[in-house]
C-alpha cells in the first residue's frame, strides 16, 4: 500500500451499495434505458457475481479516501474498451477523475457549424470548455486531444498525494491521441 494514500474500510452497507450499483448498471434494463445505454453489454465477472464477499474483500484492500470527494468504482479506466467489472480491470478513482475518463473518447464532442468550422466541447471533470471557430476536422481532433492530455496531466499531479500509484501511473500513461486515432479524416 502507498504511504500517502488514506486507505479505509467501508461499512457492510457501503459495500453492498457499491455492489448493487454495479449490478444495476450491468443488468437493470430500465436503469440502462434511462441513464446508461452504453452499459447494455457490460457484465460482472463470475468471481464477483457469484460471490459478493470476494468483491467486498477487494474493496477492503483498495478503498481509500480523498478529502471532500467520493471515490467511484470504475471498470474501464485501465482499458477504455473493457466491459467487464472484475478484480483485474476495476480500479477506484475519485469522482472527478472518473467523470474525466468517461469523456476521453471524442464521441460527439466536436460539432460542425454552418460556416464549416468546428466547435470543441471538452469535459474537465467538473466544468466544460467550449472552443469555436476551429478550421478543419483533423485540427479539431488534435486540439481536443491536446487539451484533454494537458488537463489529465494536471489532474494527475493535483491528485497524486491522495491516489494509489497505480491510478497515478495509468493517468500519466493514458494517451488520448491513441484513444482517438481512428477519428482523423482525409481532408
């Protein structure tokens, strides 16, 4: 365990809440329809699905406190394409970092305007930055990635005293250009 991280134990009720929230994301179609359609093909590993105590033990080992912020269970910070909640793929991350990672993939964050320029919308984790008048799709993609990489580096340094080294290293090694490499177009 890292010396600088304030590890803690959750109550049984807190552990059950995390397990049921994970379960709902993966298997509650009404919740998925209303809040998270992208979770429709996500699952929980047999290890955690069939034995909640193994999930609770994992939480006992991994849970830590960040002052003034909740810590979320995340299944795709380590691998953006991952769809399985498991001990190998999951990590606990401060809510702001988790939200930031939810918006690494370009998705609909670049829109074309009537004057053939582009608007970039960048989610910072708490705020949104909008830039208008970008000429050229590829330039907009590169600018989006550069802004996100810069923000991610700042987030990593800001949270370094509070997060495990594993999460810090993932943040420092996340390549947003690589995540969005297939977004470039011939212009």
